[in-house]
C-alpha cells in the first residue's frame, strides 16, 4: 500500500500543502501538522474473508465441471478442495492488492476505529502534545480508508470542543473522494488556521515547533 502515497500527492502538491500550513501558522500560535499515511491498518481478516467469499461460489460451480471432465463424480470432495485451495490463494493475493475490493470486506465501524487509533498513535509519536502552549493539532489523512481525522492538544480542547472539526473533516473527505485531495487538505488547513487564530493569536516569540507535512 506504500504506492498509495506516491499517487496521492505530487511533489508540487506536497509543497503547496507545506506553504499553506506555514501561512496558516502566521496567523496563530497554534502548531498545525498534516500527516498522510497509506493505511491505518493492514486488515488481515479482510484478505481471508474476501478470498473465502469469492473462492467458495466459484469452487462450487467448477467442481461438477471438473468432475465430469475427469470422469469422476461431481460431488468428489477432493476435487472441490483442490479447486478451492488454488482459488483461495489467487483471490487472497488479489484482495490484498486491490484496495477497493478489500474495503468491501471491512466494516465501517472497524475502519472508523482503526483510523481513530492510528491518528491518536501518530499524535503521540510525533510529539504534538509537547508544544509550548499545548496547541498542537494534527490533520490526519488515511488514504486506503478514504478517511480523515483531526486531533487537537489539551490547550486547544479547553477552548474549542472536539466537534468543532467535524465539518472541516467532512469537507476534506468529500474533496478526497472527488480526487481533489491537495485542494481539500489545503482548504482544511486554512479553516483550522482561521479557527485557531480567533482563540490563539500569534505571539512575538513564536517558533515553528513541528513539521508542516509528513508523508508516512
């Protein structure tokens, strides 16, 4: 899934996002970071479910055909198992390599949970909780799931409720689904910057404490 990030943003689009973050941070003491990852989790169960769900009906159809051709009974269990094993292996690799197909075998709840957990893990891994005024905020984008998450540190959460970011996330996700990912991320950064500037104005001794963009 690593190739997803290469196709998601071109070098010039990445540079544009970095510049947008830098411009937004000039209006606030808040620290904004954008992180883009290919996937929040590898979902191994989806590979198994997908391979089984596709292989089973094909095996049931092909078994009697193979049985007649080989002059053995169509209910022969060994024929079925042989066909199923071969198809399972092939479709396991297929499901694993094709994102849209793999997503069919993952529940919405699992996707939501995994993206939230991944965003929280990256938040602490990148030390967004260590900014001087506790005003770090992460815009997390997970490509495979077509999902985004915004996490803010304690200093921001004390003044702005967590649902403040819901509309921004929804617009960003819509833009990503419409293949306008760079534009959508930049618009989200600008919206976050406007919100932060109202409550966390710039200070004379502000420094850039975090990277503006991380492509994982």
